[in-house]
C-alpha cells in the first residue's frame, strides 16, 4: 500500500451527496455509498454520517469538466477521482458511466466508491493487484472484502478497530506475558508535553521491539512511544528493565529473528525482549566483521531486509548470509540516500512502512519506493519534539512545526480552491 | 489500443512522466519513455519490458481511477 501523506485528525466524519446520477434511485445510491464507507469502518474506528450543510467529504456525480481542472472523459476510461484529506477529501464520479448496483453489468458503484473513499482517507494507489486500492476497475464482486494490503494501509493511518470499552492508558510492556496483541491501539497521553524530550529532543537510538512497541533511548533513560506522543509513566531507567545494558547507546535494531541488538563503542549486546540473549557484550569486530566501532545509527531496511550501519558520512551494508557479510564496495557515502544528512543520531523503520532518519532535533521521512526523502509539506526535516514526542511547542530553532504550512503552493491544492470545496483544514493533518 | 502518443498522454496523466508545459512541444529521449513504461508495467503487475507491448496496451485502456498512481512525479520522488 502507499500513503499519500495526510489523514483526517478526527475519526467521526460526515458526508453528503450533492449531485446524484440520473439513472439510479437516490435511496439506492445513498445505501451503496454508506456500504462503501462501511468497508473502511470494518477495520478502523472511523465513522461516516450523512449530513447536510458543511461536511468533510462531498460526493458528486459530474459530467466532463466540472470545475476542478480534472475533467471526466465520458464512458470508460477514467471512472472517478477523489481528493486526499489535506485537499478536501471530496469524491467525484463520472456521471456518464453506466453506474450499476449489485450487477455485473455497467460500472459497479459500490466497488468504485469504496476505492475512491480510500483516497478520501489518505491512501494512494497500491501496486498489489488484488487490493481495492489498485488503480484499475475490478468489476462487481458479490462477496467483496478488503485485501490485507488495504487493511494494513488504512490501519497505518487510523489504527486498528478497538472495542469501545472506554479509554485505555494501560502500560503492560514491563510485564512478561502481559502482551495482549492490542498494544498499538492509539492512546492519548493525559499530559503528553510533560517530559524532558521536549526540552532536548536529540536522542541516542530508536527501535521497534519484536512485540511491536517503539522505544527511544537517551542517556540512561528510555521512553515508549504511542502513535503521536510518549506513553505515560516515562522515562524509565534502561538499567532497570534491560538488565546489563549500559546507557548512552550508539545504535540499535531488531532483526527478523525477533532479537534486538544494541551497539556502544566497540561492543554490542543481543536481547530477546528485555532479557539478554547469551554472554554479552561482545566485540563488534567479531560479531559484525567489517563494521566500525562508535556507530551513529543502524537499521534493518525493508527494501532488502539487510542491516545498514551509519557513521559520519558513510554507511555499510551487512548481510549475515553472505561471506564476507560486508562487500568490498562498502562503505559508501550517505549521500546515496537521497536527502539524508551525514552524522545521524538514529534511524529505524516505523510501523507505517517509512524509514525515518533522525539528526539533532529533527527527522527525515524516507520513502523506500522512491528511494528519497519525501517531498511533501511541511518539508523535511521536521521537529522530532513536535511530531514524535507530542510536545505542544517545539523548541525555538526547530522547523516544520506548522501542520498547514505550504498547503497553497502546489497544483492540487489550487485545483481544490478553484472547486471551492467547503473543507475545514483543522480536521486534517499531515502525519509524521 | 493506444498509440505511442496516447501512451505518452496516459503516462503523463497518471504520474509516470512529468506533464508537458502548456502549448510547448515536448521532446523526450527514448530512455525516459522506456523508464516510464517500465514503471507502469511494474506498478500494474505486468512483465517489465520497457516496450509498449500488447499486455501494456490492453492495461492502458482498462477503466480506472483518475487519481495518479505516482503522486509527486516531477519532483525528486521519482528520481530513481
């Protein structure tokens, strides 16, 4: 799946159908549109309510040129288009198509609407052919369900569907066996800005545990991250929970064997969960032959599953299945990673599939598919304090703290303005 | 089936090629064109040949969504 880069901040969304197709009954269209929204409510906490007046998503069936600079082309060809959240979320359907309901004939309204609403929610086209978010019309499917790819995409934006049993501020990461599989439910920190990472957001290392938690290490302390801030009850002491592990770690990563590796100076440690996994520390030169001491950062890159180490202006690729594990063509300049600076502090891949590079008090989001730092608004680097740690006001001198800056400078946004969508910017956001 | 010129329009419309500017003629080298076709073939799950072969032509005339497959073509996101 691919994420466009914006999403709705609110989960209770409203919509209206401003223009109906001429050959279908309005009540039938209403029902199909609601069914299409329900595709996405089945896997998230999103709700969609029809309403008059100003709404989040406006739906229109239009012919040809219809005011947004992206005219429809008559029967066949382009069937519909929709705008990403930051551009309004509206969905337009080509009124000249033979729209149909529960039929193999014509163009099935439900299928197309469900796809378009994926865009309205922030999903781009997927290159997984069987996914709903693949760009080509798939025809009528009487037993439709979302593909895993679509589910992972929408949940990367809005989290998994939760049981509505009230707020959950639980923090079970320090209790062995306490993991219940619902750890990634977004939780709101009551006082999210009350932590020292806001004063000095530069940190040592960041990694995802095998259980799916994201941890930030800095000096002797560590924090667990939630979807948009730090979890309550942090920081804690590294030495209290990772017994035997020192502070001021240089680099870390969790490998596909589920074990987490920590690097400091000339040594490294391997942990399974929070238990040391053997006799450690060991020498980097022995366990990771070809990798230098005193690293800046490390990660497992999703592009090929190999381990990457970063130091100064250079990087090394380590493949444990090869001999030697580091090819003679390494190290290479970090400038090969388009847009990524030298002298990094940390790097990791987050659960949304992007790779994030951190330096000083800012970060860069790297798009593995395009192999470059994302060109989006606000631009990267962005403030780590604001976007990762939930600090209300980032320290002065950081950048990218405005979630709406730059929205009016690109082509798609100006199209949206021509169309005159009644769109409330405060309900959308760019995400980290 | 789309001709080369229609394929060019298609590839521009859906983000595989940078759109041409206004009324100026757009001269494009073959390598850029082949790369755009390859990108499209890879995205659509076709055999990647770089040629406007029959499978690619058939896919280009399928009904589809009007949103670009590659949002941001023309900036550095499609560089590699």
